[in-house]
């Protein structure tokens, strides 16, 4: 069962997919940004505490802590002995226990940590071991430590940074989803218009066309291709309707005549000769059968897939078919070159015979058949020395059931489909059939490719019939 997705459904799916993808991407970016912000802030604070601690540890008077630096905000300074007793502290750190329990060794005199105490919050602390020279001079070599601390900023102390990042992530993802919704909606708007117009097109009215947006993108190309397809479909339907109408008209006349003949025989049995009625009815049914056979042949050529092609020696085929004709004006052949084509032998013979019969019917004294090569095509011409065909009628005679007055007079029983079938066969072989100028009579020119690669039988524009 076919599934039809409306543009709104496609738009929603695109938007949902883009929103999820944006959420994942922005969440990853947010996590990286939040971690980077936290690291940068901590590094900046630790740099300030390091400067304050090292400046005091290197001073000659550790009993006097340096004043707080208003630019850095490092207000917590302590000098602690090896037993963890606070010896000297800044005003802000006076009365507080040691800021940290870190005791850097001699090999690595500086350490950083974030120290947290219940009820007091967290402090970013840098611990610096007092240089050995100072400890020997002041405390008999006993190690002492300087702690410089900075209260952890509120942005780092709780989940505020993560919440801000999450809010930014959601906002960015929402904006991305909205942008996708807007862009996809704008992109698919022509598709919705095409779908709506296509739904309005019916077999009874194929004249409508879908809106064609400007540009050369895929949607514009889709619209153009759809309109071209609709144009071809409209032409095919019109041709089919016309053909059905013409066939109905052509069949109606003999059927009506047959009905009248039989009705007269029943109504006036004494005055109507039965044998004459039978002969007339038989003749009418034969004409009906001829029309039906030709209609089936034309339909088969136009719609049936081609049989496997075979190599055909066109010159030999012409000589054989001309030699088989023993009635009518003589046919003279002029063949040249090695003309080999590929196609359906029976159909090519049918075209040649139809052209020969048609030419002999209208010839005054002789028919000329020539073959030659023109580029990659084999050219077959059949010329008679009759009255010819007027230029304005040279296309009409290829239409189904079109018969000129001369043709009706010379072949009253013809169906009017012979030339239409010939042109259809030529088209099915990727060739052409037309009427060319001639000093006298009619000249039919059949062109067939010498290298024919069968694809599929193209839709043949009904090229109708025998030259009446």
C-alpha cells in the first residue's frame, strides 16, 4: 500500500530531527563551554592567590600580612606552623581555623586546592611552603606555611553555571528548531502547492498545470517535469479520444449499412434477392474485419514491447519483395551499398509492401524503389509516376482513416490505416517516414538507423494512413 506523506508531516519530521540534533550538539557544546568557564575562573583565582601567597612567604617580616588587593579580592591570608596553628592572619581570616590542611613538601613548595567546610562554603586556596632560609632564621628550621584564599564565586559554588548553560542550550536548540521549521516550510511550500494542484487535475480536464517556482533547484525541476508529463498525457489522451471517435465513425457506416440491408431483406422478402443481400452483407463484414485488423495492428505497434531485433539486409529484402510482385505497374529497383539494419523483419516487410501497393495503385506506368546510405541511416524511397499528393495533404495522409478522394476511388475497400501503421512502425524502429518533393508522382522516404539499439517502443504519434 502506498504511503503519501503530506508536506506538514515532512516538515514536522525535519523539524523534530533538526531539533533533536541541535539539542545534542548544543548540549555537548554547553558542557564543554561550562567546563571551560569553570577552569578559566579557577585558574584566574589561583593565579591571584599564588601571587599573594608567594609575596608574603618571601617577605622578611611574616608577622605582618600584606594588605588585601582590591583588584584580586584575595583577603584570606594565614601563616600556619607545622602543628597546624595559625600564627598570623589577615583581618578577614583572623579567628578562622587553617584555610587548608595542605603541607607542600620541599620539592614542591606550592599546592592548590578547593577547601570546603560545612557552613562556611568553599575557598580556593594556594598553600606555599616558606623558604628554608626563612624557617631556619625565624623558627629553627621548623616548616611553616602561608595560605592565601579566595571565596569560591557563587557561579562556581552551586549549579548556577550549569543551569545557565542548560538554559542557553535549550534556547539555542529551540531557535534552531524554529529556523528549521521556517526554512523547511518555505522550501516545501511549492510542494504543497504542487500537491494541491495535482489533486485538482482529473482525466476529464488535463489542461491544468502545477505551479512552477523560479530557479533550477530540485523542486523547480520537479514542477517542470510534472508539467511536461501532464502535457504529454494530455496530448496522448486527446489523441486517444480522437482515435476512438474516428474508429467509431468508421465502424458506424458499414454497421449501419449492414443493418439496413438485413432489415430490408426481412421486411420485403419478396422483393429482395437473398443472394444479393448475402453478398452485400459479406462484403460489409469483410470491410469491418479489415478495419478491425488494421486498428489492432496499429495499437499493437504503438503499445507492445518490441520483439528481439534481427539483422536485416535491406537491399536483399527489397529485391525479394519486388520480385514477388507480379501484378500492377512494373517496379524498378536501384540498390547500393551494404545496408544492414536491425529490427522486426515482418514489420519492415509490411511497411515495404504497403508502400509498394500504394505506389502501384496510383502509378501511371512505373514505380521506382531505391536504397542508399545517408550518414548512419539507410534510406528507402518509393516513387510512383502518378498524380502525386498536394503539399497541404502530405501530413494528413498519415492520420488514421484519412483518405483522399483519389484513394477512395482507386481503393474503395481500404481502411485508411495503412500509412498510419507504416509511420508507427518506422517510429518504433527509431526511424521516420515522410513524403518528399518529386518532379512527378509521390515519393515516400523511409529512414532507418543502420545501428539500431532497441530500448523500448516509444509512444508513437499516430501517423496515419494510406494515401487515399
